[in-house]
């Protein structure tokens, strides 16, 4: 039976692998235990910070809702004021038409009524 150079190299490498597996230093279990404890502690800290972030998020969401409600009510007031301004602008032209149709006594009376309404 002839063993070729390749087969001898493979057998030598297999033997070296077996010896390296048998003779390698094993890591102590305590090292893994300490690592697991550290990871558990980090996990607890992350859970606490996550809970605080969630509560802050809830507070901010409520604040945003309140701001949106305020914006909506302000928009309603602005729309109402815009309609009033438009009505006043439309009525501004009517005062001139009324005055044009009146005589001197009528103009005086209308101006007096107008000034009295403005005082109130």
C-alpha cells in the first residue's frame, strides 16, 4: 500500500487537529457567568431607560394633542374674524350710499347715531 505525500500531509494535519482540540486550554465557566451577569445588568438598565423614554413619549404625545387642539380653535377664531372683516368691508360701502341719499338734517342724524353706536 502506497501512501502518497498528500495522504501523509492529511494524516499529519488530522493528528495535529486532534491534539490541538485535546490540549487546548478551556475557558473557565466563571468567565461566562460574569459575562452573563454583566449582560443581565445592562439589560435591566436598558429596560429602565426604555420605560422612562416611553413615559416621556406619552407626555410629549399629550402635549402635541393639546397644541393641535389649540391650533384648531385658533384657526376657527381666525376664520370667524375673517368673515367679520369681510362683512365690515362690505358694509363700509353701504354707509356712503346711505349718506348720499340723505339731506343735511338726515346726515346729521345718521352721523349722531353712528357715533353713538361706536361709543358703545
